[in-house]
């Protein structure tokens, strides 16, 4: 027996189906359903939909399908007045997801008007793994309309206007029945489209506490081990080289390495383990610290990590290759976290004013636009703050086979190769980078 425990209620999902139907619902194998017809009055020759609401009560994915069974005969026992899809509509309900399945149908222009036509929808529900409850029998917490987007609110309001049935057809466990009315018609409508419309899902609508509570075990067991700096470094290095090359400013291998070191360190700080960091603001990146406190304070996560959790909520296959997903789909989000952090480090070490937090966030947005544009990236933007930040943390992420002294001396050679780009506009960036390289050489006892 599946038992919904009290500790789940703190991050309970909203009862979207109950909000739409007013509480009408039937549960089959862990999925709550209700059936309606839209429009509620069908004109002869007109199109209509069977609307099957489904609310996944489980914390696991569920294969869900609905098959439309239209009236075979009218009240005079004559048939052929209705046509619809014969194939079932099949979807995979994500954990806790709520949505509406639309099954299209057409009525014949000669359909006799009547008040008591009935159709059925047979339902198949198959949890893909061992079922675990995600909602109480009540369906969840009351929906708060003011927290919904305008688009979501309009969708729910349109569905709320329908009348829902949970009557079982011929007492069959897996088939619901609903009645509809046919009135004198008009010209035949175009065939309606069917499909699935998600009304609430964790990926798009879940709060951060809901996401972390639901995916906490998966994060600890499957995600955090893949966030180690030595695991994410190479994918981030490859992505960095590719992104800058596509922007028309190919990086030298060492430049890409320093940027990847910085990015990998920011990812690693989500689960630093025994490592300690004294960089200003680094505590914000420690995601495991949030799990340890769980004190009810507002959750503030790095942008890239929130994107990762929402991505997993959308497609759990991401868990198989987290570094690859970060390096591709979340690269921009990671930059938005890393750039302000790098500016703070540079300011702390050099004493140069790097701007306010708001200014560094704005810079990050503009930098990403430059990286997406063609031939607009330049030395100053590539180096400040990413390459320079990588020079500061160069010893915290060590590439396979890397000799730190050789890396720093190689960086001096790379700067010499960039001398042709030296101008009055980027003079300070050149000088600051050279000083940071020399500082690191001195710090580790290397001869300058």
C-alpha cells in the first residue's frame, strides 16, 4: 500500500485537477482522472473533443493512454453519425504532472438532435518503476491563482467551465463515460486536433523547494558525484573552445584551459566536500549546504544548478551525463554565475574597482550576447574576467598531466602572442593579466 507521509506536506504539489473540476475525480493506479466534452453542446456537423484530465499522484513517471469510444447508434438505433481517432493517445506523465488529453471527434451533419448521447474513454495507467506517492488522496494543496502565469490561469479557467464526469461505463474499472447534447447543425468543421497539454509539471511550474525535495535523493546519489572538478573540466574546456571559435575569436589552448578551470571550480563548489574556499561569495555556490540546513529560509541556488534540476525534471535521462548537459545546455547559465564571481575575486586581489553587483550581472548578460554574435568578441571581453579569474584559481583545478609552472609560463607566452591586439582600450586588461600571472608565479615560488 502506498502511504503519503506527513513530512511530504511541506513541499506538497498543488491540486490542479481539483481546482478545475471542483473536486470531482476518480483514481486509477495512482492517477486521478475526470472526463468532459468541449464544447458541451455539439452542433450536428461540428467538431468536438473528449477532454480527459489526468493528475499523476505518483513520484515516478507513468505511461498513460486514452482511447475514445464514440456512440455507435443514435436513439433510433441508426449508426454512422460520429467519427474519431481509433488509435489511443499515449503520453508519459512526469512525476506529479497534471494535464489534459484531447481526443478529437466529428459529428455528421445529419446527426439527429438529442440530449443523451454518450461516449466513453478507456484509460490505461502503467507506472514505469516501483510506485511512490507524491500527493495525498486529496490531490495536494489548494491552487493559488495569483501564483500562476496569465497563460496558465487562462488555460485552467477554460477547463473549469466544463462539466466533469467520473461515471464508469458498464461498470468497467478503466473506462469513463460522459453525456453530451447535439443540436441542429451548421456546415462541417475542419477536423480538430488532439494531443496532450501539460497544465502543471515540476520542470516548468515547481518551486525550488518542491524540486529539491522531490529530486533530493537523485541529486545526492547521481548528480553530485558528477560535479567534481576533474569530471566537468574536459567537457567545459571543449565547450569553451567551441563557443569562442563560433563567435569568431578562437582561443589559444591555454586560454580555454584557464576559463574551463574557473567554470569547473564554480561547478565543483556545489558539492565541495572537504574543500574550503575563501573567495568572496563562494558560499552561494554550495548547494549541499542548503540540504544540510533545510531551515526554511528562501532557497537561492546558482542559476546553472536550478537549470540542471529543472532539466532533470523534464527528462531524467540527463542524469546519465550531467557534465555534458552543463557544458552544452547550461553553459550560458554557468557564465551568469561565474562572471560576477570572477569580478569580485579580481577586485579583491588587484584593488581595482570592478563595479557593483548589478553592473557585473549586466556585464554577464552583454558578454553572453557577444558570445552568441558573430565576430564581436575581443581580447578584453575574453580575458576580463574569465581568463583572469582562471589565472587566480589555476591551482584549484589541475588538468590531466598538467605541470603548473609550465602552465603559467606558457600563459606569459600566450600574452606575448596577443601583443598585436594591444591598444589603449585594453591596456589595463593586458597589464592586470600579466601581473596576475607573475603573482601566481611568485606565490608558488617559481622564478619570474
